[in-house]
C-alpha cells in the first residue's frame, strides 16, 4: 500500500477537488439512506391510518432527498473527474521529467515499450482507480456502517442474518484477491510485449517489406497478442467471480429475511412497512459490500501499476549535477587518463581498457577500427553520456565529472551514428542546435554541411515539412542536416560518429574542407573509410576496446599492420600509399 500512497501524493493542487468529491458522495449516501426510513413511515403510519396529508408530506420529503442526492452526485462526478484528470496529468509530467534526467545507463534498465506503457496504460489504470474508486470507496463503508446501524435499530433479531453472510463474502473476496493480485503484474508485462512488437515493427517497416517478412512479423504479433488475451481472460475469469458470489449471498439474504420477517409479522413482532424498509437496507448493505469488493480488486490492479510507475521514480540518475561544478570550459583539449569503462558493473570484461589519449585544442583526430572495437563507446565518454568506470576523462583540463552537465554538453557537439530528426520543418529541426539562430547562421551551417544543395531544391526551402524521423529524406540528406544542426551549437569539440557513411566521397570531401576552415574547434571523426581520416592530425586505431596505435596516416601506413590491412582492403592498389 506504500506504493499507492506514494503515487497518490501526486494529487498535489487537486487535493481540494478530491476531498470535495469525497464530501459530496458522503452527503449523497446519507440522503439515500434516509429514503428507506421515510418509506417505512409512509407505509406504517400514512397507509395504515389512511392519512393522505401525511403520505403527501412524507412523499415530498422523499422527493427532496432524492433531488439533493442527485445534485450531490453530479457535484461528486464533477470534482472526481477534475481530480483524476489532474492527478494523471501531474504524474505523467513527473514521470516524463524523471525519464529526461536519466543517463544512457539508466535508460538501459528499461525497454522503450515498457516506458511507454508505464506512461500511458499504467497511469490510465491509476486514473480509473481514482475516478472509479472514490465513489465506492466512500459509499461502501458509509452505507455498510449506517445501513447496519439502522437495520439493527429497526430489528436487531432480523439483522443477525448479516452476521452469517458477511464472513462468507469476506472469504470469497480474500480468495479472489490472492489469486488475482500477481496476475495483474503479468498482464501489464504482456501489454509491454505487445507495445514492443508494434514499435519494433513500425520502426523497421521498410526492412520488413524489403525482406518480405510481413507474415513472420504477423506471427510474432499474433503470439504477443494471444499471450495478452489469454492472460487477460485468466485474470478477469477470477476477478468477475465476486459478482455471482455477491448476488448469491444477496438473494439468499433476501429469502432468509422474508422468511423470518414474515414469521415476525404474523406474531406481531414487526410491521409490514418496517420489513419493506429493512429489505431496502439489505440491498444497500449488500451493494456496499459489493462496492468494497470492487474497490479491493481495483486497488489490487492499481497496486501492480503503482509499483511499475514507482520503479521509474526509484531509478536514480547515474549522472547528475552537483554543487560547485565548473561553469565554463576554456578550450577543446581532451585527455583520457588510463580510462576503463563497462556498461554494466556486473560485466566481466571492460568495453574500453586503459585508454590513455591526449588531444590538443583545435586538432583533428580520426578514429578507425573494426566493427565492435568500441569506437562509439570511446567518444560517448567525452560529453559524459556514460561515466568512466576507472580513470578519468578531462575536457579543457577539467574532469568531466566536475563540469556542469549543461555546460559540458554545450561545449561538445556530437553527431550520433543514428540520425534522429523530428517531425516538423527543417528550420525547426536545425534550431535544436541554437534556438536563437538567424537565417544567415542557418544558411552558413547548411552550406558547411553541404545541406544547402538539396534544401534549395525544395519549394519551401527551410520550411519544408519533415515527417516523423525524417522519412521523406534520404540517409545522406538526414546526415547532412544532423551535421548542420550540431554546427549551430558552435561547439569547442565536434564529434562525428560515422556521420558521413551515407554521403558520397565527393560530398564528404567538401564537408571535410569546410570543417577544416573552422578555427579552434577540436574534431573527432569516427569512420570506416580510410579516406575520411587520412588527412587528420593524428589517427587512433582501435582494437577490442583498446588503443592499438596512434599516429599520422604516413606513420601508421609504415608501421601498423591493422591500419595497413584496412587501407589495402579499401584502396585495392587504386592509389599510392599516402597519396591524397
């Protein structure tokens, strides 16, 4: 229950609406409980004495109670809806803000589909619990307690029937909850899996169609969907058992009360009107017990969702700002001081081992190596997307762990291996690099990235609309826009993580020439092609997470077998060693 308490603390400014909802539903219940008393008086006094005036007056009072019950019910609905929707909005905002504070290593703990489910389905479950649970949670106990009191006041002997029925219902409820509680957690994980399959399929839809794997993907979705269906059926099979159990108990109670009540009427121990009113309380008491059982089932499901949401809040960011951090970085100097890194503390081997590398401000450094040599892992340590496990990484002579994160990441511009563009115009995507960039700055960045070549052919130019992920652009066009966006940051350090792989060599040469004209910017270029790095001031050759060699193109070509092998495999004797 502590998980639910933590989640409902997000009611925040909507506590007032929540308390008003409870107040109005309590008042509504009170008016409903008065009506059977008035009805009993109408029969026992008005009808028996043939007093029309009394019957009319009591009928008016009954109508007033019903009207007030309706009004308070409507007010409850208004305030409960506002509280639930505000609560959902608050918790969704808090969860999204928490996720934004995560480092890459934190995000590795969750699948994307699971985070989406936690922000949508799980929060919707909590909202439904609030808006659908407040009424029965309040009415149930109030009607049960007041109904039992009034029933015992009307006839204590007849009310003993409840002493027998209540334990039976309690045992049924305990049995159902014990079976259903763990099933809700499994059910939500099945929803995660369905979301995962859908997300993966839609993201890779072009690959699916290219390989004609639609049938295979349909089978995968069918399995995930069937698992969800079967778990839902199994879960709700037990969840709905409370309805027939309560109906059986309710009808059994009515039969017993009519039997014993009829005998009491024959012996003069009870009036007909009292029995009628008593039966009304029977229905209300049993309905209240049913409400309470539904609340328990709702809370059981809510508890599973609350735990999943709290897992997001409990995940503490591995990388965060602290007081007294450096708020400026003087230059683009980069120093790896015997740095070691692994993605998981439980991993047996290091992804990067004993990296000792020193890059002067304004230098251009190429990083090359085979697939899986941890080139991307190396550069991700510079803007502190991950933290080193041992050793240190310094930028501008300052340990990155002692730099303000915003300052550090403004200093470092990184064009990631995967090109990410957002739905919107080209201009809006470029302004991510600098929200205050003028048209002249945008044009200059596009010219350096050679993006102006294709933007000028669009009728709307910079205001051309991009679909989600920039799917209406080619791979090379997306890469060039990502380069232009990063250049607008005007960073001291620019990292290309294989960011020109989809660009032809002629265009790549133009980009490299334009970048060389930018003074005082340290440039790191990860590439698979030798031609992309051979003009660098120094080239780092990576192998199995270690630095195998460092030197210029000519030095490595003369002494390093790995670099020689890469060069020979790509050039195939097409140009002389070291030729430009």
